[in-house]
């Protein structure tokens, strides 16, 4: 008991200077918490902002290009998997110096963790009205910006016509042995959608898929590359937008939303509470969530979270799909156990 | 020198500018090497938190940690075997036989060593990807098989690629031993009637055995410390090694510091054991017969055999240098690497993307050059100071200082990064998230190279020259500046380049320490590869290899001016 107290005090002493320093910066800058408080002159004076994102860089480039053209403000970004983004933010928070002004990750649980740590700014947004209530935080610290479905993608030369896989079950057949691919980087960022599959369709599905010896790469972009080159024949739970782009570019691939249900993964965005560029960041947040930028997102093959933005060209409306969803508060709570189970099923490194 | 004079010299020198440089360098060394290691040790035993002596053992009760340990040992063993199998025949061929193209072969072995191993790994994905790799597709067409025979995403694949990078250790050590063997032993054996192969096996081999063993051990140690090939080739095959495991633990959220530290400490212990083994072995097998009398060396005529040996040598340098670099060049100029060489597939756009348009790549190149230059300068200042204090003063604790400056040689980049992270993520030195943390990691990692090089340079200069200047009334600073510095400049330039080159393409520490805005070339390559932009990655790779080779040229030239380059350089990735 005595030891515990001493440690708490020591921690407090250690943390005090950082908190003080940060508090000063924060108080001095007058952080906006609603769109009307954003000062365009101040935003331009800040001149730039830093975004941490797990979104495909081609989409990010198009959005920040449009933002720069409109406001003359530069967006520098760090791009990694959602766990990369999250571990960087958390580590930087430990160091008392978060580089990011805005965070975007395809793992909602990650934003919940950041919210728990008190890192995210509670704010109002003009986009709120266009976003379904279950896709945003009632406290206003995060809101979903996009929805990604974990589809089946396949090489049409190897699995053309009749042989094309249509259901999850098709992938469990012995013909698929050694022909499958999926993704997750070493820190387990592919786990949420796989867990969504397991939760709705049973862990046996994952176990039989694992028995077909799938190759695992770090990202959906690499999955697509394996399929385009014919290195592997089919992939499970890979990003629909990446599969969509591959097909659009005339590569020998196609993809399908299986009728048993397809995992849907909301990506979400939030502002860092003690950001170095609060006005520029808020301005960018509103731009990012606005109809124009969301249109650019859709051009990149993503589904927008806004109800007033159409799906990507040639993609089915989400209402026509059986969507499998995840309770992210529950996922955040059970994450360690889930990652452990992924390690048991697939082997390899899941960061657990 | 008389006592009063010595005393007066010491008196005069007590507080001049050089003292400040000395204190600064020593403080810096303690801060960037000692302080992170202290944190690593504490963290491995559960501090801050509950102190637990057996934490390391506890960590290995988890199969997720035990398997990487076993895999790492298998990798070390496998690459040591490859290293000997390739390094020794090549060394003998180029040192003692009349095989043609000996200089070319030696130069290509150097290229194999200097190419960052993660680039070799990417090249081998293009060459030996199980279905789409160039080699595999060629073999498929030849044999009519539906699948290529090789799978680079496997333990064998990792061992092969790592072996291709580390075999130069064995090669260079064996080569120099063979060049200095006393030929009279061979002649004696010949006179006594031994045949050519008998001489080779029963005279030459035992004489150079310590060099071979030393090379094999260095290869094993280096292979355990690498990160790139393990990440690029091991992760897709679900094979985890200690460095990639540590990366996974820290890259996940929340980061588990204690577990990562415990695994790091194990990796240090493994490397330290290897280094001690090597040292003990070399000391126990004194090669008294290997003297400097290499004068009467004559190359052995092999007759027809030489073509067979040449084929083997060319095969090895093709696999380790020509094929990887060549295939990266092909991909760099291709619209799509899958399509191979064709006029319609040719483009320069990958280079414009890599060097001008891609935000992260451009920033990465700038950061890498700045960091490598700054790290080179800092390491040279620190290294030269340590060498000076060690050789020219009687300061207390100078042995410890020297040891501290050499210590990082046994620390894998991943381990160094974990220590630096732990130390510099919190007050009073909270610099995580800035470029300074990368600079610290680079200086700490590569300061041994600068120290050894500076030490070797300083040893060649007689102290009497400085003493003469001091007696003539110059201050210590002036003696350093006007006498020692000009004389040691070429040696210091070598030390600078020895740090600059590996720092330019450092991956294993950087990947744990960079943040938004502080990306380097290696990070850009790692991230762009994740995004499947292999052609742009190849363009960046070609750029990096070209710069590295260009920078290495003066290194050769400077070293040939009688300055020694320390052997046992640590791996770059």
C-alpha cells in the first residue's frame, strides 16, 4: 500500500512539468471546439498541420491536394497501418509531445483507446447531421469518415467464370490449399475484421481457412499485388476499395461481397486535444468530413460515412449487402484475448 | 620528458577549449549509450512497475516468445553455414588461385556486403516469389510445372538472403588470412611429396581455420541482428524472429515495454556470447605461422579446374550482388515489374515519383542525408575524443570509456532502439517524436566504427610531434588543431564515411523511432513496399545503392593511403 502511494506520487511529480507546459500552450492558443470558432486567419498563420492516417495514400494525396488548393495550407502526413498510427500516438502521448493534429484510423477501437486516454478533443462538427448516430461519438471526440468492407478478391485467370469463389465456404475447399492470401501487419491490425467474421460465422470458418495455409502480408495493397501477379489465387477479408481499384485498372482480378455477410469496418477521425495547429486542423477536419472531400474518398473506392454521398461507381449500395458489424467497445475490452486467439489460429506475429 | 615539464604541461592544459570538447564528448557518450542501456536493463526486470528478477524467464513461458528465439538461433546457424560454404571457396579462389576475374569477384563481394539486406530481400521477392518471381517463372516455362520450385517466403528463403549478405565476413577474413600464410609450409609439404589437394586440406586449411571460424561467428551474430529480411520475408510466412517480434510488441497498442526489453536483453546476451566465443577462439588459436611474410605468395595453377571454380565464384556473386541489384534496376525502370524488360514497359516516372513527387520519399531522402552527415560528424568527434583520451592521457576511467564506445557493436539496431525509446520518451530528455532521437540512435549505433577507425589512425602518429609543439609553447588546443588534426584528417574522413554509409540506409532502429515528418529513406522504402508500390521502391533502392557505392569509392582510396579500416563493421540494417 505504502509502495503504491509512493509510486503514484512519483508519477505525479514526473508528469507535472509536462502537464504544466502543455496546459500553458493549450490555454494560450484558444482551441476551437465548434466550426464557428475556427479562425481562418489563424489557420493560415499556422500554415500547416500533421495528419496521422491509415487511409490509402492515393486518397490522402488527392484530399490534401484539394485542401492546399483551397486554403494554401500544407498537410504533412504519417501513413501506416491503424495499429502503427495508434501506437505512435500513444507513445508520443507518453513522451508528452503528440506530433499529430488529426488522427484517422480504420480501427475504431484505437480511437476509443485515445478517447479513454483523454487525447481527443470534444467538439461539434457541421458533418454531424449527415452521419448516422451509431457512426459517431455522442461526446464528439470521433466520427466515422468511411466504411470498408472485408471482401473476397480473386484472380480471374485462375478462378474465372464457374470457378470464381462466391461464398466464404468456397474458400475452405481443398482446391484453395496454398492459393489463399490475407493481411495483417505484425501488430495485428487485420484482426478486427477477422474477429467480426469469427463472431458472426464462427471461429471454425477461420480455422478451416487457416488450414488452407494462406500467405499473410502486411497490407491489402500487398494482397492485391499477390493476386494481380498470380502469386496467389484468392484473398479473404481484404479491402473492397483496393479490390475495386485493381479491377477498375484492368488487372485480372474481381471481388465479391459474400452472401453470408461481409465485415464492415468504420474508419474514424478525431482531433488531438493539445494540437500544435488547432485552427488549421479543425478547418481540415471539416474539409475532410465535407461532401467534396468525401467525394474524393469515394473516387478512391471507399464508401463514405455520409448518408448524402453516393457509393463508388459500380459498387453495390451498402443497403443491398448483409453487413457484419462489431461492437468496438467490446473489441477494445477483449482485444488481447482476441489477438491471442488469432495467433493460435493463424500463427505468426500479432503483436500480442 | 622531465617531470617538471610534464607537470607544467598538465597545468597549462587544465581548462582550455579542448577540455570542454572532452567533457562534452564523454557526457554525450554516457547519455546516448549508457543511459538507454540502463533503462533497457531496468525495464527488462519490470521497472518501472514491480521488480521481478525472473521476468526474462517468465517471458519465455509464452510460446509467442519462445518460437522467435528458436527461429533466431536456426537463422544464425544456417547463415553461418552459408557464409562458410560461399565465403571460403571464393576467398581461396581470389587469394591463392589463378582463377580469372579475381578483382571483379572481390569487388562484387564488397557490393553484396554494402547493399542493405532489406533491399536484397525485396529483390528476391521479385526474383523468387513462388509463382510470379522471375526465376520461378523461367523455371516453370522450362519444366512445364504449374508452380515455381522456390519459395522465398520461408525459413530457407530468409536464411538464403541473410547468408548472401553475411558471407563477405567469412570471405574477407579468410582472404586476408590466406594472403598472409607463410608459403614455406606449403613448399615443405610439396617437397615431402604432398599433392596439391593435400596441401590445401592439410596445410592451408588448418592455418586459416581461425579466420573461417571467426567469419562464421560474425556472420551468425550479424544475422541475428538484422531486421529487414526477417520482416520482408519472414512475416508473410508467419515466421517470427526476435527483432520482428520486438517490433510487433512495440508496434501494437498499448506498447509492452517490459516484454520488449526482456526479449532485447536476450538478443544482447546471444550476440555477446557470440562475440566472446569469437574472441576466445581467436586467442586460443594463435596463428603464429601466419606472419606478415606474404612476399613469396604465388598463385596456384588450377589448369582446367579453374573454369569450374570460376563458374562457382560467378554463381555466388551473381546471386548475391548482380541479380539483386540488376533486378531492382529493371523494376525501377518498369511501368510494372511483372511485365519484365520490354520497350513499352520502360518508364522514368518511378524515379520522378521517388525523388520529387512522393512526399514521404522526398522527405526521407533529405532526412537521411542530414542524419547521416550529422551522425558521422558527432561519431567522429566522440570517437576521436575517446581514442585520444585512451592513447594520449592517463585519465582515470579511460578504459571504461573505450569499452562504452565499442559496446554498441554488440547491440542489434532493434535493441538500441528499444533502449533509446525507453530513455528518451520521458522527462528529463523527452525527445521522442523529433528527429533528434534518430540522431542519438545513429550516433550510438555507429560510434564504435568511428572510435576504432580514429584509434587506428591515432596509433600511427607519434606523440612526440604534439609534445614538440607543446614544448615550443603551443597550447594543447593549438597542438591538436595545428599538428594532430591535419595529420589525422584522412583517417577521420574514413571514420566519417564508415558512419555515414550505414546511417544513410539504417532501418532496424529507425522503424521503431521515426514519427510523422522524420521518415528516412529506409522508412519510405518500408512503407511504400507495404503499399505495393514495388517499382517506386526499386527506384529508391537504386538511388540508395548508387549513392552508397559512390560514397564508398573515396573510402577505398583513403584507406589505401596507409590508414587502416577496422574490420568487423556492424551490419547496416
